[in-house]
């Protein structure tokens, strides 16, 4: 080849480079900034989708876009938008994806370049992805890179406890050696315990919820709890100071319990007999019901009931007219009926009856009588006479001569 033809080719390449720079806005970031002729997603009918990526790793322009490991487009542009990257991809005509498609950045090979992978969501695909749509951050991400994987593996191997696996295995062997039967019995019990806990999951959750509510109440009443704890300290101090007395009391109570036990053991038969004999008396008291209580109410205020006495009779005293029948027949009828002595004191009075004696009747007004002035008793006037002489009819009453005078009446 001649030097002239070589120069012409170099000049043509330079002119093409200048034209490309002019077309791309005079921005030069390497060869990846130039459109790749014949790349997927650059032909007629191509359409674009923007993806909000949290991290683009080493993704560059002109990187492939794949769907099911098939190249269907090319990365057209990468720019910064806020705190994330905005990746624009160009897809070929005929690529169909749901509107809620997801995007991931993966590696084309183990040590190769990155690519953008588009896929339908794992469940519930909706609509269809169209030209100009944006895939948001919550549906975008990246796969772990080779560097990240090797770095994690390095952490595990160097400081993650791998070197202690031998120690753990040795200790487990020592633990299980000679205890196979015990472990065999433990496993079913552990399974039963796990099943029981699983059945009581709701109860455990309810208990934890209740504990949470109690903790909330304590938190709201923190001042009251603090005050209570502060005030209980003196009480605890008093109890601590009287510990010896409390100990003696408990010991004495224990001795009393021993004595009671001995009494019960020695006189158990008699105690049982007494309790058995007490049964009929208690049953009789129970059969009386409220009558016994009513009788006790009238005992101190007989014959008037204590209940409502102050409402029926007003004042600080009262008069009573009553007839008390203490004949043998009445006493027999009222107090001895139903007993072994019943009917023995009636006698002839009980069979034939008797006339009650005349009762005394009250005289005057019992309310105003004590306040009235009682009249003086009237005495008969003496008959006029002269001492030493017989009675003379018509003799006038002359004080001191025919009748006693005032000085002579002191004897009466």
C-alpha cells in the first residue's frame, strides 16, 4: 500500500471522528461515548426507557441490555439525578415487557463488562412498558459483583470463624460421645415442646402484648411508681428492724401449730363426737332462720320491738297497761309445749279454765296527769262541844272553846 492511500485513510478517520464529536455535542469520555454502528436498539423503530438506578457500579454507555439472556437494546446515556443515577436504554422494536418490569445490573461474564437486565416481576405483571416510561428505584438494583463476592468471602475466611470450626466440631463430638440415648430421648421432647409453643403462639403473642401495655402504663405512671418505691423504703426499714420479733412470732406460731396438732391427735375422737353432737343444735339454729335475730331485737326493749320504736312512740317516757298471765296452764302452753314437761302444769285450770281477776284500770290522763296540781284531802269538820259537858245541839263553833284552835290542830 502506498503512503498516499494511508494518509487518505487517516484523514478520513480524523474527519469521521470530528463529525462524531460534533454530533455528540463536543463531549469526549472515551470511545464508549460514540454510538456503536449496528448495536441492538439503534435501528428503525427503537424506543427508549429510563431507569432510576441506586448504583451503576462499572456500567458504561453502549453496554448491552438483555431480556432472558438475549440482547435487545443498548445503554444510551448515564447521568446523575439527585442521589441516584438515571440510565437511559434504547430497545429494539418488538420487545414486550409489563409496565411494572424490574431492572438489574449484572455481569456479562465473571471478569467481563456489565449489562442491564430487564425482566417481568415474579408475580402479578401489569400493563405494558411503553416508550418514555420510567422504572423507579423500588424496582431497580444490581446483582453482587465479583469484587463484592470475593470481599465477603475474604471476610468469612479471615475473620468469620472458619478457623474455629475444628474447635466447634471437637467440642460437639465430646458432648455427643456416650450420650446417644439421652440425645435420642431429648429430640422427641424437644419436638413436643416446639409443637406446644407453636400451638400457643397466639397466647404468647397476647401475653407479650399485655406485657407491652403494662410497660406502657408503668411508663406513663413513672412518677407515681418512683414515689411509691421511695415511700416503701421506710416500711421495709421498719420490717428489717423488727425482724427478730417477726422471727419469734413465726416460731411461736409454729409451736402453737404443733400443740394444736397434738391436741387433735390425742382428743380427735372426742372432738369429732362433740362436733357431731353440735350438729343438731346448729341445725335447729339454722331452721329458726331470721326468727332468732328478731327475738334478740325485742329482748332489751320487751315488750316493745327495738325496730322503729323511736318512730312509733315520741317522747322520753311512756305508760303501759298490760295483763300478765302466769297461771300454770298459760305457762305450760307457752313455754313447755313440745317438751317432755308439756301438759304437766295445766291441772284443773288447764282443763276447766279460771276467771281472770279484775285488772286495775288507769285513772286520769297519763300524759298531762303528772303536771297537774293534786287537790288536798278534805277532812270532816269537828262537832262543837264543851269539854266535860254532854253534847249541846246548836252549839256554835268557837275556835279554842267549842272546837280546837289553830294551835291545837298540829297533832292532826
